[in-house]
C-alpha cells in the first residue's frame, strides 16, 4: 500500500486494495480499521479525513489492511465484536458473535428466568447478555475449550456479571449439576461436507470444533436432547440455534426427549434459526 498523506487518501487506497482482494464491503472495513489504527471511534473518522496521518498511525493501518487482505476477520484485528448493543472481546479461540443469534436472546427474554445454563458458551455473548438483561438471574456456562472459558470469563468481567456467572470447562453436561429454568445453546451445526463452502474468514480463523461436529451437523443436538430432561426444571424452556435446514430434525429430537410446545423461530432474513421447547410433560414431574 502506498503512503497517502491524509486519512481520506489512506482510506481510499485501503478500500481499493481490499476490493481487489475480494473482501466484502471493503469501504466499511477500511473505515473501521483506520479508526482502530488511530484509536478513535469509527464515527470520528470523517473528522480526521482531511488531516495528515501520523507515521505511527499509517504504519499500524498498513499492517491491519495487509492482514484484512488475506481475510483475517475485522473482529480479530480490532479484538471485539458488537452483540445486542454490547462489545464483546473475541479471538481466534471462539466464534464471532453473530447478529442472527440475537433472535435467540429476544425469545429467551420474553419470559423471566432465575437460573440459566449456556452449553458451549464460546465468547460468552449469550450467557453474559442474558444475565446483563436479567439482573436478578444467575447462570452457568460450559465449554469444552479452556481458551473459550477464559474468553467468556473476561467478557463476564467486562460487563460486570461475573458475580452471577459460573464458567466451567465441560463436555456438554458432564460437569453440570442441578436444574435450570432456561437452557440455551449455539452448538456446532455445520456438517463436515459443508465446511468447504464457508468463507475464508470463518474456515481459516474460527475454531473448527465450534463450527462442526465432524459429521452430519446434528451430533450436538442428539447429545443435548438426550440429557435435557435431567437438567431442565418443570416448565423450564430450552432454546437452541440451528442451521436453516435443521428445524425438523432438531424438533424431533426434542419431542423424543419428552419436551412439548415446540416452536421454530426465524431470523430477520426469514430463515429458520432457533428451535425452542418447554418441559411440561412427564419429565416435568
């Protein structure tokens, strides 16, 4: 990348470079990364556009654009991602929080809950958000990845819910004790033969164990559904995020587990995104 004298020239050159590299929305990324290099809010970039870039900012910006051009995600370069109005620290050890997961949050918050379990918590965005939005609730989050547990713990501290959040390394329910009136999960649901279709950003920079079960993409749901009755309180609710073609299979697993009131929630793009159920059958007794 050349060394333009002004911020506006630097952004234009960066956007052109990212566009040539096939990066989606290159102008947005060029703007966000300049803000990060200059250590200002993105909304202030227009204010510095006519100004000369200090050499140290230009150097940082060059490094960021070079990494983005080889498809390192913006969230990993800036170290955070926004989710449900809050900023969460992220890294290559966890999935990026995604806006479609916010429909799970909305549905879960439709009724009060006192105790929540997040299975496969990753960055902690679901558990932390639910606790932040429900100040009297407590919760447990589990993940097989020790690195993910550390990242989630940091986000719990960041958003001041750590006194109400317990985080454990666990293979699904293996270390979980007790019952919960809300259980949530965004498990790995991409089938192994679908992995090659993912973007370079996802396939190359997000943890494979959080993306796929190495099989048909339904393995986690089978395990979760089988053990749900032991841990879901009477009248308790469960919400699981799914891939857009998995609603029928996941619904069947929950029915077979004895849960009722099965519903499928669509995301803003009209795709099946969350399956929810309630424990009000024989398992609730």
